[in-house]
C-alpha cells in the first residue's frame, strides 16, 4: 500500500479541521475581509441550512478513515475529537433551523393556523433542490411586457384543480438588481403556496447596469397591472394580490407595497391599480443611504452608484432616500411580514430591525417581524428545516390577511415586533 496509517491519521486530521472550519464559519461568518467574504458567505449558508447533510457525509468519511487505521496515531485521535466537536456544532445549527417554528409562532400568535394545509414533503428535505410539488401546474415564460428592446416574462404556478377567485402573489427574485432570474429563486415558497390554493407569479424584470433605477420597479408594477388584467384567465381574485421577494427582491417588495398607485413609477399606465394587500420582504435591503453604517465596503462606489442608481449619493441624496423603503413608510401601507436572519452578512439585520420598527410606528396595518436565529442570507433558496418552518409561517400570515380582507369588518391583530434580540437598532445619523 502506497500510504501508511500515519499518512491516514494526518489526512483525517486535515479533513476534520476543514469540516470544523465550515462549522465555525456558520456561527461566525466573515463580513469585513473582502477576500474571505464570498467564500465565507457560501460556506456559512450551505452549512447552516444543510447541517444534517454535513453530518452524514462527515460520518461516512470518518468510518472510512477509521477502517484505514486513522486512530492508530495521535493526529487521528485529535481529528476524531475535532470531528465530534464539529458534529455538536452542526446539531446546534440544525436545532436553530428547526426552532424557527417558535419564532414564527411568537410573531404570529394572534393569527390562526390554516386548516388542512399541505406540508412540505419530507423528500424535499432529503433532496433539497427538488422543487416540484404534487398537484401544482407551472406555466413557463409567459410574456407580460416588451420594453427597451427587452421581452419580459413570468412563470405562473397554480393548483391543477380548476378554481376561481383565488388569492395571488408575486415573487420577485434577488441578485443585487444586477443578476438573477425567476428560474432560480422563490420556488420552495411558490410550490408551497400553490399546493395550498394560491396562484403565484414569479416575475423577471430589467436588470442593471442596462437598467437604471427605477426601471426595475416600473417593470414590476407593470407586471402587477398585467396580472390584474388577466385575473379571469388565471382564476385569481384581483382584489387580493400579495408580493414577496428576497434580497434585492425584498427591497423591491417593500417598494412595491409602499408606493402603490404612485404615478412616478407608472409611466404610461398611471391609472392602473398597483395596490397590494400584503407584503413579505425576506432578507431585504431597506436603506440606500447607509444611515446605520452597515453597507458593505465599496458597495456604494462600485455597484449602487455607477450600476444601479447612475448617480452620486453626495450630489443627489434625495434619489437614494426615495429609493429606500425606510424613507417611504406611511400610515396606509398594507400588512407586512418582515423576515430576516440574524447572521446575514449581505443585508445586515440592523437595517431590517430599524425598518420594522419605523414601519410599525407609522402603519395602521399589522407589521410583523421575525428574526431567525442562525440564518444567513438566501436561506430559503432550497428546502431545509428552517425553510419548511418559514413556508408554514408565511402561509399562516397570508391566509389570515386574505380572510380579513374578505371580512372588512374584522378587527386587525395587534402589531408585533419580536426579534430574537428585543432591542431594535437606532439610527445613528451616519450618511
């Protein structure tokens, strides 16, 4: 044999250290060191959401190393200790994801659980990137607008069983307003809602740098107009349409909800009804002005100013404030469920806390905030224990808001603000 038990022991130690680094990074992801930022994000995201999968592959590798005699020398024994410690950390990560249910229960305590709702299939937790749901029909690449040489399309997911006057929801993908596509994001939630009687529209929109803000928002408002115009075709109730999205899609979700029927963002269709009846921004971006000094280094100078806004903040601050959901809150906002992870390194949780508190102090509608312990950015891209609990909580919120909308005389529940850290962030005044 070309390798000895000593070599096996040292290799086992190296592999154990690698696994431990992934586990530690999931607890303390790197944000301020540019060269480590991207690998740290992906590592922490995939480790936290797939903790049990990591334990399985590490256990298989450990058995193989033990069979090859890794414990015959001290490096192997040290590696075994490190591996056990790593597994304990992974179990804590799994527990945090599983306990997301309690976070939603606390935030939605005044809302009833929907009756006889379909649950996320266990097969999707085992095979996380399996998005297809039984009883759901998906129509791909439906054109809703042609503008600036671009053909904009959306996908529609709906129950296979015929129906009418169903509630609808728009899903807006993220990608820093520059990348992303409807094929890549939102499908666990879309499948879950469609399996429970909702009609879901996953919408593409123009992207920067070709698009300049507010082109992105204008396209989405046009999509909402198109959805209402085709309500009978897709069997939806045009009087109840919600919106959701993550990251940049969370920003656009909030802006859609807070600028209903604003002619500034409806050129050529100023009279269209672009009101929304509920909004669920997930790990969204709520501030383009960096008032809490949480913006990633060089994000403004390299992306936000030259590629998205096509303006300098120091010269045109009003543009950045008007593009910030934090500066667009008002008493007439629709009901909000704001979802954010407390380990988000791309969209810091401090901004979400401030947005939730600011909106709660202004809006007459319910404002509910759920801060998910241990969650990184993009945690809901695929199925995981945390995603499963979020799907149930989102359905619970939307079902309650739909029922209350159908009964206009029903009292609204008390507004709730329930982060894992009860103290909301306070604006520092930094610009």
